[in-house]
C-alpha cells in the first residue's frame, strides 16, 4: 500500500503574532510542521505497521509532499525522520500559493504517484481555511472522509469515525480516497489496521518524536525537488490577503450585585438581549 501525505510548514503558533504594514511579520519566525499534518503522518505510519512488534508492513510506502520555499525542506526532513520513506518538495513562494494552486499541484503528483489513499490534516493552523482536502477529493472524483477521529481498515475500504454535534458519525470509503484527520486520531486506539493487535495502545498524546536513528536515516532518504510548472500549475493565486489587524483589546470585566442588574446591563449596555 502507498499513502501520500501532504504537509505544510507553518509559523510556530506559540509565538506572539506581529503585524507590520497590515500583514503578519514573519521575520525571524520559527517554523514547524503543521500539527494536523504531523498527525496525518502518524496516522499513515500506524496504518502500515505492527505497532506492538514495531515493524513496518513489507511493500508499504509513505510519500510526503510539501509546497513551499526552499527552506521548507527542513520540515520535510522531520517527517522523514518520523518514518516516511521519501519526499517531494515543490518549491514555491508562500505568496504564490492558495488552496486552488496547492490542489492543482497535488492532483498532478497523485496522477504520477498513484497512491492508494491520501491522508492530510483537516486544516493548517496558520490560515485555518479547511479547503484543500475537500477540493482535492472533488478534483480527483474520489470519495472523502473529513475530520477523522478514528480509522479502521475493512478490506480495501476504511471506516472513518467523525465527531459531530450528536455523537460519532461513521463513514465507509473505498480506496482510493482522501481522508483528513482531526486531533483525536492520535488517541491510543484510534487507528485499527487489522495487523496491530486491537489490545495494543499507542502511548503519548500526539505524533511520535523522531528518534536519533530516524534523524540520521532521514538525511539519506530521497527527496525530489520540483516546480509548480512541472504539475501544470501557475503561481497565480485567486485568493489574496488584503490586510491583517489584531482584535481590539477587551474592556475590563464588571462585577454586578445581582441578576436583575446583570440583565439590565446586558440589555442596555451590551445590547445582546
């Protein structure tokens, strides 16, 4: 089985946002793998291994892809150190990209790679657009399951559990398919591949950390560099950032003596009732 995992580098969200000339100032920013995409890599690894025996399934392959500047190769190497087998880096400037450009490139890569399934994070934590997975499935004409909190292999199909307002919704999708993952996909028993014993529990609350052995091995794993034009895409995004502003500071809270006073203030001052 071959799994393709698109990943994006994003500014570390723990950093304080700085605004300059109406745009986010990323000068000196630290970059990391988008958390949801990191979880997608972890999901792919769990689908293709016997977790109890710590062994990969023979003949399986995980291909990671990123579209971004030259220094985004560092984040790709991180995913290779986690256990992915090879990488494709489509070099492009951030301001040359939007969801449509990304989807066009991924569709071209998928046509060449012919993966059995594409697994990616439900959204990137910088833009929070939540578009690429759905648009990609639509362009490919593939079935999709979004916001996966659990995945179970059923023959040549996947049963995906999605948390919804009323509980958990289950969808069965045949391969090839596009699956986007949510935070709970890294829970101890969230991925059941039929190889790892169902009783086995993965530890931790997130994706695995690259080991020293994995980091050294990642340096030798193949990484192909390409351009947007190689996949029929042009650096002409249709969505453009007009401006960014910080939210206004919140006013200080008030302590009221009783409920009637609270209701009066909500009605007359806040005007929310």
